[in-house]
C-alpha cells in the first residue's frame, strides 16, 4: 500500500495544514473501500490495478481542490456586481479615449488614420489596465472582508418580485458593449463635425466639403438624439416599444443622410496629413464604400426593429 500512502501524502501537500489529517483519513478510507471492492470482484489486486484506480481518481492537486476548493479572488456573490462595474468603467473610458484622441487629431496633431486608431487603442488600454487592476483589487478586498455566510451582493438585499422587469424575448436585453460602441461612435461624429467651428480661432479646418458639412450640421440634432437614446438604453437595458420606435427613426435619418452624402464628394481633396499619402480617388472610394456599408447596416436594423415591433 506504499503507492496509496504516497498518493494521499501528495494530496495532503496541496491542502491547508489544519485540514490535512481529516481529509487524509477520509481519502484513505475511500481508496481502501474501492480496493476491497476490486478484491471481492477479482480475487486479488496488483500494483498496476491500484495505480489505474488512483489514475481514475485524478491528479493529487485536482483531488485536493475537490476537498478544499481554492478561494477565488472575487467571490461568486460579488461577481455579478464586479463584472457590471468593470464593463461600465471600461465603456466610459473607451468613450473618453475616443474624445481625447479625436480632439488631438482635429487640433492639428499630425497623425494618419492608422495612427489615429492606434492612439485610441493605446490611450484606452493605458487607462483600462489601471481601472481593471484597481477594480479587481477593490473587489478582492471586499471579498476577503466579508464572511461567506453573510456576503450579499449590493442591491440584491432589498428587492421585490413586483418590481422585476417583464419577461420577454432574449433580444430585448441590451448589452453594454453595444451601448458604449454606439455612444463612442456618435460622440466621435459630433466632434468631427463641430470641432473646426469650436476651434476656428486656432485655424482648424473641416475635413468635409461645404455641401457635406451642411448636411452633417443639419444632421447633428439626430446625432444628439442618438446620444440621449444610448444613455436611455444604459439606464433601462431593455428594449421597449418607444425605444424601438425611436431607434427606427434615428436609423431612418442615418439612412437618408448616407444616401444624400453618396450623391457628391464628402472630403476635401487636399493632401492632409491624415491621408498618409493616399490618392484622393482611393480615399473617396473608401468613403463611398463606408457610406454604403452604413446604409446597409441601418437598413438591416430598421427592418429588424420593425419586425420586433410587429411581433411584440
């Protein structure tokens, strides 16, 4: 039985010292019962069969974790609140990073389109690393400071079944990722359109042609409505009939604006730094393709939301 003793000792080494003896005795009794069952069935048990039995039980570390699971960094009770907080903070940081880098770009900082996207990514990641670390450490401290039997998720102690949201389809739930992506996109558009007007004293010039800028300027109230709609989504997190109708209206306005912009040039044909030396024709075709893509996406969303309204 030397193999069994070595197996139990290996399991005990992975356990807290105060639990080693009790769990070792329980594990030994369990193994010996299985060996006796094999002896009753086969008559005798060889070392190879004992080794096979121990293999089926699992690695000593795995068995130790079954008896004494490791304490998670964030407890299961706090995990929903932890994830919600993390997603909210990261979403806000993404929006802020988009605004900051867009402001530097429109303020005259020479950067190409790829550098612009890289700037957003690097600025967001630099903030996200700190936020993730700070939030995780904070919730780890909260997990350690609360006893397991009394740990309660904030906001779940006082709840009423009467106040639960109505049951609905799976599509009615709005993810934070969709909300913050749309919010960052709309804020980026507002800055792109109006930043040259805000900074006219510094010589900032618009990238758009006069006709395109006129269309986009008149379209700004729709973008603002879209921003308010995103904040509304952030508060409710569930699609309702009024929200669907507003989303259809906003997307319809985006579709009409895309069609109008497709009728003529959108960007000024100048060798601006952000063109990265690309030909104006290539950039124009790329913008046209982007507008077609936007038109197709919003058309899909309009049809999707109309079908949801009719089925709801």
